[in-house]
C-alpha cells in the first residue's frame, strides 16, 4: 500500500517519473546487490582468490526471481541490514560454491557499491532531462530575444528587459549544471570494497588487486582510500540535485508571479482541466510551477540531511549512514519530477508579448527614468540629472500624466533636450541595453557546450 506521494497511485507521477522510480525500486536494488556479489566473485576468481568454477556457479545460480522476499523482509527488519539475509539465501542457491560468496566483503561494501550503480543510472536520467531542458530554454530565449517586458526588482518595475534575456539567464544556469554533472562523475562513480574496517585485511597482499579488478568488472573507478565514512561524493551528488531543483524553483516562482492576473504575461500550456478549480471555473492555476516549487523545497531538505550525514563516527558509522538511505532516493525522485514538470511547462510556455508591452506602459514612462537621467547627464552632470529626473518622477506620481509630458514642461530639461529627444529617451524599446546581445552569447555558449 502506498504511503507517500512518491509511490502514491494519485500523486506519484506529479512528484516523480516512472523511469526514476524504477531505478530506486526495491527489486532493482536487490538485483544490484546480486550484481555486486557476482562481480566480486568473478574478480576474485580471475586473481585466484577463489576457484573459477565457484565464481561460474555463483554467476549462474544467484537469482532474484527465486528469492523468498517475505523472509528477506523479515530478516532485514531483524538484522537491520539486507545483505546478511540476502547472502543466506544466495548461499543456498549456489550449493557448494556458496562457501565462496561474499568472500572478504562487508555489508557496507555491497550496499555502497550497489548505491553507486543505481546513482549512475539516476544521474544518466537527470543528465538527459537537463540536456532536453537546455534545448527548450535556448529555443525560448532565441524566439523572444527582442520581446520587451518590464524587468522588476523588489517586485517593482525597474528597467525594460526582454523575455529572451530572462530565459537566457535560466539557460546559463542549466549549462552550469550540465558541466557540474560531468565533473561529478569521476568523483562519484567509484566502487567500495574494503572489508570490515576498510583495510582489506582479510585478503592480505592481494586486497588492492581484487579491489581494482572488482571495480573494473562493474565499470567503476577504484578509490584511492576506503570511503566507508568519507561521504563527500554522495553529499555532493545530493547537493547538486538541490542546486538543480533550486534553479527549477526560481523558474517556477517567476512563472507563478507572471501568470498572476495582475501580470498575465505567461501561461503554462493549456490542457483541458489542468490547474482547474473545483469551484471557480475561471481559474487556470500554474500547477507545474507549483509542483516544481514543492520539489525544490523537498530536495533542499535532503541536501541538508546529506551534509549532516557526513559527520560519521570513527571507521564505520552508526545512524548517519542510515540517513543516506532516505535522502538519496527522495532527492533523485523529486528532482526527476521537477525536471519533468519543467519540460512540460517551458516546452509549451505561452508568452503574451502584447500584455508585456501593455505592462511596460503602466508606469507612464517612469520605467525608463534612468535613460532620461543618462541622456541629461552629459549636459548637467550625473548627480544634478538624477535630482532633476527624481523631482519630475515625483510630479508624475502625484499629479498624473506621463514622464514625457512632465519632462517637456521642466525648463531645466527642455534647455538641453527637445521633444523628439525626450520621446526617444522615454520609449522603453530604446532602453533594452545589451539584453538581446546577451541572449546571443548565452545561446551560442550553450550550443557550443553541447
């Protein structure tokens, strides 16, 4: 029976994806444990640590399908870890060869390496989603390179920007995430085989050779030292997921604000019934953005938990290791869900350029007061120009009318600027700065990165 949103029949596809759930499913995890045990046997057989025929029998007979899962559940609950109960059953499957199963290993070796294998699968899914999202954002930035809108600071209109400029900023963040994901792989994707206290004592002089062969068998790097209690790579992974989810949360917040009735500049793609209210027929709630925001908050909590779990006692940890069992799957599942929602929302985002233009006019020209100040400054000095335009803006706020009209009545302004110059300076389309060129740079850099 489902007990969380991640496995709920109602909510699971809102908060995650089938592909990511499959990576972290129980049966997939147990299959990874078996894969690791088989890889260890093969590595040891190649180096003459165990008989070759024993490794062959272990590889042939260890079977997920013939396990007694209820017994495995009960014994795991009793032992506190799944590996000893699993090894008991696998030994029974392997017959005489079973005496060589799990040779020289400890529980954490198997569990950590299995976690690396499933995290490798999960990272691959995240990388694919990030790549797809980068393409969507690059197209969005390019399409709206020159679409003017109000740039806002402190929730107030500040200066004109373009919507493409906003999308380019989103894009650049995910370009950096793609780079971080690539850089993470060699630090993360290493095996764990070190024995009871991490010294490989049970294998004597052959320990490091077995470790190298074991990692090679699984396509993983060999660690420089045992990492039973050095959890920075796992913590880095979950904190990178938190960065990705945080970037998605920022986009979601922008969409939510700009979709509000008062702004009405952006809308998520229309699907009949999506985001509908049970009582207000007019509602069109930004549901994907809301789910992205929720995910960003959840992953942030898991990132903090992973940092706390780095503080582990001596050579083998107590509770901090167990905390990872909660944090890692949940962080990946929520990140996958947020990326899925982002691809939907941004892939079909409705941009109302007309409403953006209309909103640019709400301040009656005040949004380009800086442009007027900079146009007047060569004649009066910047500080004096600031004071003149400040007084004119206050007059507009108190008496109404437009900035251009008020400027044309101010003698200190008209002494230096004619009406044509005033009209040019108070047109928001003429004060976009280098926003379009920044879009070009961001898109070109993203496509060059691949």
